[in-house]
């Protein structure tokens, strides 16, 4: 545990504490009265209210729309099932900047709906809610569907034989078994939407702001560190409570159910109802998940001179009119790949050590360590990024001018995914194999290399792939620390969208398509090597 603890202490706890200290500590004293002053301001109360209710609405809407998809993927066997599962997961690994850009091309000014029917949803809460459903649809399908596929269907069939109708049998038998998984999925969706930044920043405009967006505004635009520090503490407390409930539901899910092989539960659709449900799921995927991405691709080729590659060609040129980049925007692709590879190496190393430690120890301290590993997913990435600039500016940690700063920030997001994927596989390794290796004289390192590594190699590749995808799309922290001469793809897209003009808009669409393709290819490779033990995990 020493390595991961040191990593999180230096590159997570220290920067966050530094920015909170800058905001609440002045003249040699702590000014905790600022907390009450900030949280009672009408504008901040409005932000807190919007953050909470939009997260609740996004969670409810995602569950309502995604549960049929979870059933179809879990219980129905049909041609293209694996492809559907991969397509469903693509939006989750896409950067939030790409998601926001895709919906902007669909429902924004000059978007497809605006051109066809004069309908605009940008700067409305509906655009934000639909984008959140798009982004989190896979969370419900993979989390709930992963468990649903392993529930013994004979229990529900027994209830039917005893006279219960189809709905009553599902309500009294299957739903209680799914409840912990449903709660875990709901809490994860709530967590992601409560801390939403890129989607709200692009689609919300000046009208709507979550806590994360407000922290960015207070920090970058207004330089009001006291208010940003208080909002960081509020978000930290809310996320901590959500993670505590999430940990409880996960422990309950792991200990309270008897599961069977998923291959035994899937069957061909039976009857008109199941075929209709499958058709509805495919229609939902087509309209909600694929349509925004298709429009994004179409807009990247739609130039004033007709369809062509003009927007892609101009990415190779430096804007001589005082643009936001000191280099051609296309160089952001190479920068992002280089940063993501470095972040993946860090994530796999730190996350692998953490997962190994969690499988070999138990107790309250280890559970606290497990919760610590999840905190970067919920704590403001904006705070972390700005904290890097403030805290890591003196020897021996003067890293502000170093390229490694970006991969370190990205790795904070990648490590939790590595741990969540590696942990169930490592726990499934029979400890007697390690003990036998030790009896035969193998050192702990050799026992791990000869016993554990062959069994978890595929899970390690999956973990590395997810770490690569989420590192590639990290935006909240990177927007502060990426240098103008070395922008990442999400930062380049956001900067282009922030500038007026059709050319900037088209370049943003083209860069978003490139980023989407890279993430999608990584995910499709993951689906080919995905081990069964991680089928229900993120």
C-alpha cells in the first residue's frame, strides 16, 4: 500500500489541500466563517440546487431508459450481441467534451434539429439531461446487466409455476435480487452527473452551472479562491457520502447473491413482447447513442464549399491570425497519445499495486484505502488541476514546466478504473496456488510472476485500455496545466468551440471525430480481450 498511498498523498491530497488552504487560510489564521458566507449566497444556493436536482433527474431518466437495454444484453441471445455491447459502451469512454460537441451539433444553433424543424435545445436543461443519459447509459447496462446475466432464471420460473404473473414474479423475485446492483448503478450515475463539467460547460452556456463549472468560473475567471475552496469542500463532502453508500451496496451485492454462469441464462427472444423489447432497445441505441455521433461526423465534413476534408486539412496549419494555438491543432493528437500512454503506465503501476494490496489485507483501514482510491472520480478535477499549479511549483516538486504534469493528473482518474477491474480477478485467484509456490521456494515476486500474472494478464490489458481511454479524454484538470504549445485533444476542442467563426467550429468537429475514433478503436480492442471475470465491472 505504500506506493499508492504516497502517490495519492503527493499528487492528490497535497494539491487539493493547498488550494483549500489558499482560500481559507490568510494572515496566519483560518477563516472558516467564509464557509457560511459562501454557502448562504443566493447565487451559490442556486448552483447547489441545480447541481443536485439535475443529477437526480439525470439518474432517474438514465435508469428508466437503460434498464430495458440491461435486460436485452443480459438475457437475450441474438446476432450482434457483442457488437451492441461495445457500441453501448463507446459513449462512456468518450471525453465529455466530445459528448457535449456531439449534442451541440445535433440540438444546438445550426444543428440538425435546428435546420430541419427549427428546434434548439442548447442552453436548456433538456440538452444536458439527454447528454447525461447518453454518457451514462452504459453504466446501467453494464452494471445491472452484468449481475442480471448471472441470476438464476429458475427462481422466477418457480414463482410463475406457483401462480404469479410475469410482472409479479419479476417484482417479487428478480427486482429484490437486482436492488443492490440498481442502487450501485444509480449512485455511480449520480456521482458522474453531480460532478459534470465538460457537458454542462458546453451545453449549459451562461444559464446553467454545476458545482464543478462554478469552481472553474470562480478559479479561472474571477480568481476568487475562497469561494472556490468552499465549493470544493462542499463537493468533497457530498461525494464522500455518495461513495460511502456505494461501498455499502457493493459489499451487499458481493455477499448476498448466488450467481450462475451467464452463458446458461441467455436465450433467443421468445414471443412478440421480447422481440418488441429488443427492437425498442435497438431503436434507443440508434436514436440516442448513434445519432449524435453520426451528426458529429457529418458536421466535420460539411464545409461552406460542400462536403469535403477542408476542416481536417486546416488542422495541419498554424493560425496566423492570432489563434489560440502556437502549433498546428493536429499536433494535439500526438500530444494526447503521448500523455495517455504515460498516464496509462502510471495508472497500471499504481492501480496494480493497490489492487494487490486490497486482495491480501482486510479490515477497516483497507476499506478506507479502497474509498481513497475512488475519491479522484468525485473531487473537482478543476481543483486538482489548479492545485497542481499552486502546490507543485517549488523544489523538489517543481513540475509546472515539466511535461509529466499532465500524465500525473490523468493518472489520478485512471487508477480507480484499474483497481475496479483488477480487484475481482485478483480476488478470484486461489490463494493455495501462491502458498504452493512459496512452499516450493519461490519468492513473493516470483510467485506473483508465475502464478498471478498469467491468470490476470487479460484483466491487466483491459485495465490498461480503460486507463488509456479515460486519460485520453481527461479535461477538467488538463485544461489548467496543458501548455499552449502542447495542447491535448479535449483542450483543443474546447478552445476551438470557445472562439467564434465557422472555421473554428468545423475544426472542433474534426478534432472531436478523431478523438472519438481513437477511443472507439481502443474499446473495440478491449471487447476482444475482455475476460469473463470483468464482464460486470467498470
